[in-house]
C-alpha cells in the first residue's frame, strides 16, 4: 500500500480514473478523477494507516454512507462509497472552489457574499440536523462553492467516525479542527447541533476579517481561549461590516450553547433580517405601496377633510341662526 498520494495519480480505483491530487486532510487524500463517461468527480481516499484498521474503516464507511443519504442542494452529493483492493474511498461532486481558498486568495469577503454563503450553509445544516446529524467539524475548508456560486457543506460524518473510533479504542486522535472547536468540544462535553453554530460563527468571523478569533500554537491554550476568552470585535478588525452581522457572529460564538441559536431556522431568520436592513429605505425608488400602506397614506388627508367639513358646517349653522334672529 502506498503512503505517497502522488503514486495514485494516473491510477484507477474501481471505475474511476485519478487525474491529479486536489488536497489532503488528517485522514484522507482528495483527488480529481473521472467517471467512465468522462464526468469529473472528487475522490476522497482514506490514508493507508486508517484504511488498514478494520474498525476505523467500518466506522468511516458507515458514516460516509449515512452522509450519502443527505439529499439537499447545500450538502455535497456523495456518489459512491467503496473499497478497491487496499484502498477505501468515496466519490462526490466536484466543486469549482472552496470558502477557504477564496479567503486565501481574496482576503475578507464583501458582506453580501458572506451573508449568501451563510444562508446556504444554514439551509444545509437545517436539513442535516433534521435528520439527527451534526457536522462536528465545520470550517471554511468544508464549505465548497459550486460554479454558480452556491455554497455546499462537505465532510459530514467524518468527525463522528473519528470520535466513535476514539471512544471505542482509546486511541489518541484529534477530533475536529482546534481553531473551530466549540467550548463543549474543547471540554469533552456532549454535543448537539449548537456546536455547529459555534463553528459557523468562527467561519463567518474568518470570512469577515480574514482571521480566526483565537490563535495559539498550544492546543490546550487554544481550548482554554474557546472556553473562557471573549472573541475580539470583528468590527475593530474590519469597521465596514455591519453591527447586525457582528451581533449574529457574537451570538454564534456564545460560550454556552443555550446562548446561541436554538436551530438553523432561527439563525437563518436573523441572516435574512441583516440582508433586509442593508437595503435603502428612501422614498424614491420604493416599490408600489400595498393596500394597507395606501390606506395609511390616505388616512391623514381624509381626517383633515372631515375636520374642515365639520368646521364649515358649524359656521353655516351659526350664520343660519343669526339670520333667523333678525
């Protein structure tokens, strides 16, 4: 079994041909490949040290197959999960870009683009959480961008496979990415969907400022910062982002899960509200008023007309009385 990913370039796994190495993470290599009909795909191949462990492979394949059942436009489509000889892999749609790559190239993103990506991610999380699945390792690398600009979440289930493996074997392995860990993950406490909102908060912070809120070369110090330290103000790093977006990020980054968003729908509602408040509300260029707005506009004029009619009527009555008394 090869320990060098480039040795697989030009080879085939099952019916897929591997063309080039796209990237790698802690547990797998990712290649650009093609199906027999020429369709380009991304192929994630489990690294040999993990593929050679039957228990890890079983958990990896189980979680990958569970993630493959997540059918949603904002979650990457997993096409197959298989073994070919000594290699364990799954194939998925190939995306044009990733949020991490965009931030590296361009630095902080414009606020409207951050909000659009955040909405797409929220929609994907809402679907996964509704199926009882927590991502556990959300970060810019796991937010891919399609050619039409749609953001999709990838790597659902990988962190869960690792955590289950660690719990059952006691092997010392890092679960999740330290800079994006929620306080409860750093403390080894039970997780629910609100851990994903914390990681999304760090992701939005990075997209808005180009930096993560907490940095340290020491893992334990970084974990302590997640648990104890307040995040620096995003607006101090980038004054042009709105206070409303900053408030959304702060709520996602709340230390206690109860102080974060309860569900993805609630977070999505705030994101939509931030977008709506960004639109100008000048009278010029306003859309046509609805019936209630028209009635509200007309009401003051109608009230003034009624008042003047009453005054005229009263004066006419007085004049009539004066004439009759002569």
